[in-house]
C-alpha cells in the first residue's frame, strides 16, 4: 500500500478514514501534506469499494489548524501562486469526490482547515471544536476557497462578519449558524461519524454518488439546468438492475 506524507488512512467496511497526522503542528497543512492529500483523494475516487470518506485530525486539539504559516511566509510569488492553486485544488477534490465526505472536526478548524472542512459534504464537530477564518489577522484573506464556500454555507452577511472579524466560533454557535451539521461530545465524535457513514454506505452506491453530484451541481447551475441533470440521473438509475431489486423489495414489504 502506498504511504502519504503526514497522513494516516484506513479502509474498513466501505469507509475510508483519513487522518491528518501532524499533531505537534496542530495538523497544519504544509505543501507535502497537501500534495499527499491530493494524491490520496485521487486514489480513493477511483476505488469503487469505498462508499464514504471520513476526514479528521490526529490528537484531540485540532482537526486542521490551518496552513503551515512558517512555510508560507517564506514563499516567493511563484511559490505562493502554486500554494494557492494546490490548496484550492485539494478543497475542490474533496467537493468533487464521488463518495460523500464527512468532516470529523475534533478541535481547531481554522484558516485552511476551515476551508477544507467547508468542502466536505457533512460536518460533525466535537463540543470542544472552534472554527474560523482568521486570515485578516495575518493581513491576507482566505485563499483556499473560504470566501466562496462560507457564503454558500451561512449567507453573505454572516460570512462577511466571520471573515472580517476573524472570529473563532465555538461548536454550538457554529451549529446555530449552520456552519456545522451536528455537535456531539468529543468522546462520541468518531463513533457518531462512523455510524452516520455506515448508514450512507448501506445505500445503493450508484444512487449515493448520483445524489451527491446532483446536489453539488445545484450550487453552480441554473434551476432549469439542475432539473435537467436531475432527470437525466434519475433515468440512468432507473435502468439499473439494483433499482429494480430495491423497488421489488419495497413492494414485497407491502
């Protein structure tokens, strides 16, 4: 099996679990980690045995505390351009992954960590988690998609408030804002994420993937085009043997 810099990955019961493993740096993302994550996501995308993906951070302090600022501060213009493209590309890879992706936010999700979190499909957070985009405090702005995905999550006005203040939002407040989807005690976080992943993994895989594609498409398509693609996907699924079997089981239940 391939190894990936600063990442742990395990495959269990149709789940792939990815752990960013730099706890001494609060799982901050340097170039090597981003490249490894990009390559791992490409491998998972091609693996039909994987139906759901979990993304989390090592330890109990951080999901991903952001980009590696020490590395970033030393970049020249070309290096910075490459870093921005790489970070945005990893976020897009999470968003475009065929399988649903659950962010398991076990601590700080700040800056680039928050941006990768926002690219996931469902976000579960520990009660102890803190979430934010504090880039303005470093005299920059979010550069891995935060200015685009946060408004889609919480609305333009709330996104502006969070980005312009650089505030760190506690988990329960993040839930109220719609920034995360579930908040659970930290000792039950991974267990709860795996249980939710298993519910999804038991669904017919083609329907699971088609549902993600259709919902994600709604973020960038007109309603008319989105509906056309929905019809197209529904029709394709209807012709598959597993659809006939699923409907037959439903009818037998009466």
